[in-house]
C-alpha cells in the first residue's frame, strides 16, 4: 500500500487529523514494512503533491469532499449481448452486481460457481488512483450511427460532487484498469 493510500485509510477511519497524528498513525500501520519512520515533512510533501485528494483546514488534514466516495453505479451494455451493472455503496460497505442477457441471446449461463467477492477498501483505493473525477463527461466514437459495440456509464457520487461519464465504443485511457477493479471486487465479468 502506498503512503498516500494509508493516509486516506486513516483519515477515513478517524476523520480530520493534524500532521503529527497522521504521522504517528502512518508509522504504526507501516512499521513492519519500513526501516525508517515517516517524518512530518514527508506527510506534508505527500499532501501537497496529492492536493486534489486532501484538504488542509486549521492545521488538520482531511479527504477532499469532492473525492470522498459515497456510491458508484457503473453499467456496461453490449448491443445484442450480455450487459452488466454494479452498484457500490461505500457508506454501507456493500455492493451488488447484475448480469443480464438480451432475449435473442438466451444461451444458459455456465455452471454456477461460488464467488468470493473482493475487498471494498481495496476497490476504493484503486478508484482514488484512477482519478475518475478527471474523466470527460462523454466519450464517443466518430462512426456516426452505432448498431453494435458497447455503451457504458459511470456515476460516482462523492461527499461534495457528482461525476458522470458515459460513452459508446470509446473509453477513458484507464478503462481496462477500471473494469479489472470491478471484476476483482464482484467476482463477475465486466467487459
């Protein structure tokens, strides 16, 4: 786990903290992984570099409200094929994944397999690293009328803002990373 991810986890659990308290918590969490302790100057440097994720107010550091996720809804629809939707509620620490098929494609699903879902906290860390809030609102192919391909949408609701992106046959640069993170979380395909 990267140090900034550790800081995010600590702030999420404990709320806004001053730098010395963050430093102490980070060193406690990462003590077995590091030879030297993290210094307050390093915490300041990380918070400054990742200023889009953190807010400094009155000497206390918190997660920026526009980046603090509450929920996420992602849909991926293939014209005439399998479609997917995942809903994640970060507040209640739950998610649901739906898979459905077009009625013309009524092939039975393969044998039922027990699915072990992934870690919601790990998924949240991956979301932070993907910067979904920087995705464009719309991604479109230049093909004109589209009769096959994939339509997708992602709605991320944070404490301070709602981010919506969607597209047809065109995707953000880190789309595959996003799909892999969803698959790892849900244990079901999302592609």
